[in-house]
C-alpha cells in the first residue's frame, strides 16, 4: 500500500503515543526508551510497528504488544504489530533518557558491551566477579558488590552499595 500524504505526521504521532507506553516490568521507562520499538511505517491502512523483545522468551512480550495496540487505538491510529527477532535486542538500544530514568528510579543502567569479540553473551565462571561493578544509583559510589545474579527480573542482577548500604538492581548489559 502506498503511504498517504500525511504519513510523516502519522508516524510522528505514533512515536509520541508509544513514548507514553510503559514497560510492564520496569514502568519508569517507555517501550520507546527501552529500545524495543524498532520502526514505525505509515501506509493507507495505518501504521506498521516492528517490536523486538528484550529476549525471545520474555514473559512481557504479549502484554507489551497489547499495551502498544491499545495506546495506538485510543489515539485513533490503526496499527499492525510485527515481532522482529533479528537483529536481537541489546541494552545499547536503551536511550540516554531511558538510562537516566532507570538511574532516577534506583536501577543502575547497563554499561557498554564490548562487541569486539563478536559475541553478545559472555559466560563467566561461577564465583567470578565482574571486572567493574556498577556505580550505586543512590549515592554514586563505585564501591558496590554483587548479591545475586538475578533480581526482580532475569535481566537484572542485585547489588549492594558498600558506602550507603542500599541494595539496588543492575540492568545487565546484553
């Protein structure tokens, strides 16, 4: 289908609407700031939205699709959603605003991932520590320790600040 003359305006409206749709597991960050909305294209039937889940078996995928569809429908925008698994989502897709919101909420945002080796997932022997621990989102101290590889969701680890003693989630880099 050909794009309507108002296609750019429709796409911009859809991006703005989706910027208000919260991630169900981390409600302080939108699906746009999380980087899972990959593209929005307009045609005569409405918009086509491509979404990449944070990982293929993410339990929130259906909830996110429903929330996106409902938000666009409430804004009067007809939408078709597709799931795009390639390229796989990476924490590098989280926007700077999203990283700031995570930090403000008390979740340490993920650090950069070294992609020079060409592999996304780096396996670490049990008991081995990260070379650099995340800074505390409460006080900014670099003196933190890992308490558990898994926190409130599988994509986060639980840390504790050794200075202010506050526990915090760390969004693991992928």
